[in-house]
C-alpha cells in the first residue's frame, strides 16, 4: 500500500526559500496525481499546488503563483515543491496527498485525495 512521507520543512525568514519533498513507498508516484496542501490551526486544509499523473497539468493557488514550483523526480519517486520568496502567511503544516485511482488529473480540493502524508511544518518568521 502506498505511503507518503513529506520532508524539508523548517524555519525560514521572509524572502527565503525551502524545498519540500514528497516521497512514496510502495507504488510508483508518477502514476498518481499529487497535491500539496497546507493547514494552520483552526482552518481547513487549503490547496497550494497539484500535478497530474505522468507529466500532465499543473495547478497553483493564486497566492503562490510565481513563487512556488511543483515538479516530479521519477528517478527518486518524489514530487518536490520549491518555495521561493516565502511570506509569513505561508506558515503552516504542509501535506502531500494522492487519490486512490491511477492516471488522473489533479484537483485543488482535499476530497479528491485519499492518502495523505504526516505533514511537515513550515514557519516563515523573522
């Protein structure tokens, strides 16, 4: 069964960069659409970006367009979220997720996804 593990979170100053990685054990991640979400206490998870399976379409929330880049590394079976020019409002726990079905488009809503990682904390503060 597919398991997802996020890494790369941490504390960074405004304007800084972080690279988050979503690694998959048990299945080939390239066959799945992958979504990145963030959550702050008291709020629902909000979509940041997603990538369809096998090099398909990519979507970004308006708040991160031009600053975040999602990509796949098939050799490592990972999906990376490069985050540049970080802002305090980017703070939160970041999760990656995949839908149960293979070879799908991606969607910017949480109910599209069935399997989630444990999350990695990102804090943007001076």
